[in-house]
């Protein structure tokens, strides 16, 4: 009987405590929920949810394998700033997702976007192929759609405010909002703030450093679309050159993907390696000394009666036209040329410049995204029916100048950013088919020239060139590195990154340092060529 009473009593206690936890939210749940009541001018918080700690197993995009990392408990805040009806009557607003982890490492990270944005990507803080997501490391992370909805939907170009938000204002607004919500949630502002992005996210990072110099302590700009306007013009240049030599379907329509075959591109890559690989002192499939590389595809032109292992003169001509870069009929440069790199044979290179569609409907990103962006956003006066295949390199480059003026991140005067001790780390794939490494190098050299020379500039801005790497990854490259750890160590410990350790799936078992420009990776002459310890920067 006593035993029975005790069991009933125990049951009541258990039931009581179960009921208590079901009905009374935890302190963290209350703090998270209460963020919905935060008053921020022009901001509506649409939801606040406390996620429990656990594995993150949602594919990052359709068809991608589920990632395998553990996240701490985190409060997810979804909101929209500055809702407005656009000039086209459509509804616009700057959407964002902020994730606030428990525990917090007192750092804030802005995760840059990509392409023409238009989606709010999960604010996990994915910053590099070898970086643990920042959220998993305890960073508060924010992401944004940059002011409009619809990835590759360029109709936001109809609205002046939406164009401005995409160009730079979303970075401003979302940073301020995120810092306010962080302060509200944790009771103090972030101790350090970082921006990390690649592609358009890299451009946003440079925008942050150049136009909002007090916002971030460290900025990582990967393969930055810092001259997105003229890169879009270059996409028209490349496509026009390649379409001209493309085989046609039965209806007489050119098939862009077949302009150069995979065998053609492999032949070029092999010839580049034959010419350039050993110029860094080591034949290892990586061109670490591009300055010593003077490859010319003319060397591959078919001699009389030669039918294989060579290129037709039309293909040689198109390749030269693409790699020499866009010019007008007077020879004035419209966009940079491109370095020759063996990454040209990578699917990640084809993905942009040629695509894989064996029909006249191209799926090359230069066409699907590039043409849409050129006619829908960059070109003014606004002309959404413009045909980029008819882009006139004498007359039309003028038409991107207005957008370039507010969209492109080309400033070099950054004394407030520098004066605060903030740091800028740029990395760039040498085989990037979207934003030319030559263009990024030219910017960095100009930055150095206008800031007291390269040694003075290296104190706060460093460039890491990644041989073989295509756009933000891919290619025969050591593309797995951790720029977030590098920038944090630089900002917080004063450890300027002379190099970053890197690996890559194209070279299993290999590790190497990626060196800060103008230094290049060099083999010390003894020991395994797959061990980073046997390499230095020179
Ligand atoms: Ca080499």
C-alpha cells in the first residue's frame, strides 16, 4: 500500500513536471520569442523560433547531399525591412534570416549572397570548403535576399529602390538590424563583426569595406564580382565569340555547348601545363607562377592534314578572343583579359562559358544568369527586351556606366576602415570563368599603389590567388581552405596570414600553403610534394 502510494506520488510528480515543461517556455524560448516585439523602424519580424541543438540535415539546394554538421540551439529570426510597392507595382522588401546560437562566441558574421540574390539562404555561415559553418562555431549569422524575391528573376530591375537595395543598401540595413537584434538578445553588442562571401557575396564584402567602413572588423571577399557590371558585358563578349564558331542544329541554330568540346578543352589544359607547370620549379599539375606562363593557343592550330590533337583556326580565334578580353573596335579595353590556367578543362569552367545543353537553348550561366542580369539590371535606360547577342562593344558599354557607379566595388580610399584596424582578405580562383583573376589582381595592385605600396597595403589587405580554381571552388585546385579562421586570427590575434593551408579533392592526400600575393607557393626542393611542410612562399 505504501509502495503503491509512493508510485502514484512519483507518477504525479513526473506528470507535473512534464506538464510544467510543456506549458512554460524556457528562458531561452522566451528571449527568442520576445525578439518579435523588438521595435526597429521599418522592420517587421515575421517569425522567431528556437531550434534545439542537433544535426543539420537539410540539403543546401535541391539535389545536394545532406550536410553533416551539428548546430547548437539557435534562435532563428525571420524578418523584412522597408517593405514598399515598386515602380512596377510589385511588393519589395529586404528579407533576412538571423540565427542566434546558444552558446554565443560574441561574434557576428554576415553571410554574403550570390548571383543576383533574391533568396534568403539559411544563415549557417558557410564560409569556405574547409570551414566549419560559423553558426556551429557559435557565431550569430545573418543572411539576406538583398531586397527582392526570385533567384535569377531580374524583374527587380524595374524598381529603382530594389536596384539600390541589391547594389549596396541591403548590406547596410541588414547589418544595422542584425546588430540591434543581437544586442537585444544577448544583452550586449557583438565584440567582433565579420563579413564573408563569395561571388556576389564577395562584391558585397568589398562594398561593406568601402562604403560602411565602421561596420566590420574583418571582411573576406571570395572571387568577388566587384566589377559585376563590366563582367556582365564580358559575358556577352564571350558568348558572341563562342556562338560564332558553334555547330548548328538542323534548324540552323547554334549550339553554344558544342563550340568547344571537352577534348578541345583538355587539349588546351594539357598544353598550358606543358608550357607553364614547371615555371614554378615543380611539375605537379599546378601553375604556381602564372607570370612565367606565356601560353598561346595558336601553337595548337591544326597543321596541314592534321585532324586530331589540334584545334581549327576558328576555335583558336575564338579562344584568343575570349582570353584577350572584351575591347571595342578602337582597341580600348571594356573588360580585363583572362589568365591561361589548366582549370579551363574543368566542368566548373564549362558550366559558365559553354554550358552542357546539346540544344540551341543554352544552359550556360553566362547566358541564363549573365544575359538576364545584363538586360534586366545593368543596362540603362532600362530595356528588358534587349538582345545581348547584339551588344555593340562600341556603343553599349556606356549603357552600364550608371549601374556600375553605384553597384561596383572599385574604391581604394578606405582610410576609416584601415584606421580602425579592420582587415580585408580577398581570394580568387585563377581559372574563374566569371570574374577574371587578372581583373582582381589589377584592382589589388591599384589598391596598393594608392595606399602607399604593396608592403603598406599588405598590413590590412591581402590577396590569395588559387591556381586551378574556378568560381568559388572546383577545378584542378586546392580549393579547400578556411578564410574565416585566417581573418579572425588576423583581426583578433594580429596574425597576418602569410599563407593559408589548403587541400583539394583533385589532388587527394596533397596539402599546400596558398600564399599571399605577390608571393607564390614554391617547393623547397626535398621531401614529399604532397606535404605542405615542404613548401614555402616566395
Ligand atoms: Ca607547378
